[in-house]
C-alpha cells in the first residue's frame, strides 16, 4: 500500500468507571441512568469521551465521575482496569474505552449531572443479572472489575479499610463474604487470618457481640501485602451465596 494514500481510521477514545463499595453488607456499584442516546434510560457505568486532544485519560476519568455522579478525585483512587475496543461495542462508531476501577469504603450518595438522568448505588449481584441489562458492553467491564476487586482482597489488606478502627474477626469475615460472594467457614477463616503475618494485630479489650459473648478486637497490621494470600475457597465451604 502506498503510504501517501493511507488515511488513519477514525477512532473515538472514552473512559468508563467501575466504582465499588460496601453498603448494607453488600458489594455495590455506582451506576447512572443514561439521559441521552444511545441507550437512553438504560443503566450504565459512569464515563464518556475525552474532551480534547490534550486531556489525559486519568483526568478525563475523574472529570466524568465528578460530572455524572458528583464524586471528586479526593474521594477515591482510580487504577486502570483494562481497554475495551471490540468493533460494534458502541453504535456511534469505533469507540475504544479505557476502564478504571476504584474499591473504596464509605462513599457518599452520588448526585447525577450532565447527561446522567440519575446516579445510584446498585448491588453488584443485581447489576450483573439478566434483570438489569447494562448499556454497551458495561456488563463485561463490571464483571472484570469485580474479579479484580476479589483478587485485591486475596493479596492485599484492603478488607480492613471497610471495617472500623477496631473490628472483630466476624466483622472482617463479613467484608470478605460480601466482596467474594461466598459464605465462609468461621473456623477456617480465623485460622487463615491468623496465619498471615502482619495482616491484623490485637487491639486491646474485648467487645460484647449481639449474643452477649465477648469478642477480641483487632486493628490493621503493618503489612499491606498479604503473604500467604487469603485465597478464595473452592468447594462446599466457598459455595456462592444465593
């Protein structure tokens, strides 16, 4: 082919955001209701096109999150999740999207803006079900984000951020169950947690549980990377919640 005749293809660049948190003991994702075509009225992940040639991808991601849900960069740290560019994923043309992920505790209620008719926290189990079809290929992006979040809990001390300054083993277990979507055997979980050096450390006096029995209190330890990792269980003890 003669290089003088080559014309670069028209490709639009966008960003999409998978924002996960725990609310009401459930893993939930931030979704918007699209207020414009295509997929007007459908649920979708926050996101949109870059504003101009000079806008950085991460800057665009934070801008879209602020415009569509009222969440600023000071409230969460975004990490790149993946790039999605399957032809036909967007009816407006050839669109390549760079997806970002944040898994953060204690996020506020979102506030819809710009082209979002609504913004809300939605349980991940519902968002990934057939009852709530998402726009574009956002179901796949969300599924990939949830998988990444589950891996983060295996290899990092992220789970402790969703607990209070001090917490019981049961409260920590509830975080793992919510994110992993499994029911864990309490004895096995306790044994695993105690085998990870520097993950959690004792935090003084006990606290009485709802049943009236005292429970030991812990706080985050000095290590943010877990060795050995808290591997998700397989088989009957790790059966998916229904």
